[in-house]
């Protein structure tokens, strides 16, 4: 019976892939990896084990995106709100995230930390920067790793940086105010120079943004699923892409 189920699963995957061939897939895919702790509780495992299994799923997920030739993925691994968790959980989580980023870089992806690294522990920040500097990259997949990330904080940081830049040019307060625009703010976001996300996936049954890419997601499509992140499968990604391709994107028109 198990072999029959596996065969049916593979046939279903092939059918989904065939359907996707007629469509343009997202050029920027965002993913909110939610549910590691609830998966661990349901499995009778420790919270740290849930985070480790979830981290391994990220590497698997990126390989699926690469196979599908999706060029840009933003993965939310640690939010500013997560800083309120217990010191024991955060210590384990910081180590798991650091090791995962190093693995992603060794896999050859172009890794771009996205968030306020200044708020992270020094060993974690140093490891991220060192690992990134030591590895060569290929151009087929860029991975934004959102660590220490909050959408409101990103917008505040962008405006502050923009105002400082304009002030350094000797502009008056009135001239600075006139120079602030959606375009000038976008040029100071963490994702500057990148396209906005076409599709954002969130796992675990939660149906909210929680501050993920607030500015960039104004025209994004969303896909929510009940599956906890460690249990997310390739077929789930294909279903999300199928639903995305069926939608008519009007961008407010």
C-alpha cells in the first residue's frame, strides 16, 4: 500500500509540473516558515528539534525553487518579535540559524541577509558575515535570509537612512520632505534593487502578515496552508504555484 501511495504521489506531482509549464512562475517568492514548535509538540520532540527539522526543510525548499528556476526567494527565519522568547530557546535558535545560513552559502546560493544584523548576538553576526565573504555564488538563485527582521522596523530604517542622506546633501527640512517619495523610500529598503514578491506562502494555518515585507507586498498574492513548516512538501509548493498561476493579477486596476 505504501508503494502504491508513493506512486500516486509522484504521478500527481508530475501532473502539477506539467500544468505549470504553460505559466510564468513567480520571480520573487516569499515564505513565512511557521509552525516549528507546534510540529515538535505534536511529534513529541523538543522545541530545538523542531527548529532543526524546520531548518533542514529550508534547504530542501530552496532546491525545489532552484529546480523550478525561481530566481529570488525571501525566507523569514527570525523576526524582531521572536526576541521575546526564552533565552534558552533563542540561544538554540541562533545557533541553528547560523549553521543553516552557512549551509545555504555552501550550497552555492547568493545569500543576502535581510534585517537588522546589529540586533543579533556578536558570534551569530560574525559567522554570517564570515561565511558569506568566504564563499563563491552562482547567479541562478538569490536567497534573502530575513533574520532580525520586522516590516515596520525596515520602513523606519529606510526613512531614517533616506533623511540622513538628504541631510548630508545640505538640504533644508522642506526640501527633504519634498524629496521623500515611494520611489526614494524603496531605494533604501533591505530589498533595494529587487522586484517585489509575486507570491508569499505561510504555513501552519495562520492567515496574517505578521509584518513580513509590509512595503513590498502591496500587490503580492498570498497562499496559506495548514501544514506546519517541517511537514511542508514539494507537492505543497506546486499546489501554491498552481493556485498562483490561476489568479488574475490586476494590481488595483
